[in-house]
C-alpha cells in the first residue's frame, strides 16, 4: 500500500465514481491522495501485473489486468495497485470510469510503514464488496 495524504476537498462518493481523480481514493467522505510510490513499489507493481497478464494469456481465460484503477466498495472509492477483471465484467463495465464493485482479484503493495490492521481492514473491505481474492 502507498502512503496517503488527505486532500481538503468535499466530493461525494457518487461524484468520485463518475470522475475519479488520478492517484486518489475516496475514504470516509474525503479525498485521499495515494503518494509515496518508490522505485521498488513501481518495480513490484509492474512485475506482479506482468505475471498476472502472462497467466491470463497462457490460461486463455481472458479478461484484463489493470494498475491503479478505481473501484467502488460498499464503503469507499478505492484504487488497488493491481486488479484483474473477468471477460464478463470487462464486457459489462469496461467503459465505466469506475468499477461499481471490487475487482474479483486485487493486490496492494505493502510498504514497511503500513500498519497490519489497516491492510487487513482494506482486504476485508474488498472481499465484502464483491472481491474474490486479495493479495
């Protein structure tokens, strides 16, 4: 996961999902900027996304692999570091600005400063909102 900075801007979750700002999440009614991306974070994100994409292609299951894309959970507007969308969901929601549920498979890259409790709460949030797996 990435460090975050609170942005003092009032925006509704509905507005966030219609026009999600880049590198932002909507958490507890506030825009939170995802920052603190390091070279190591970018390298891990790229490699994991590539592995997922290679697996998707070799298994011929289809769908799409994304990085830093917005989704709506039951509570928040999130942007997992890496996400997979099935062919059916790509067909249904592929042109939406924000996926209206969690991605079936999501991953957050954890930094040494992340609190374990926050990581588990975020994983639970994804899983309670339609996600099937979280890494």
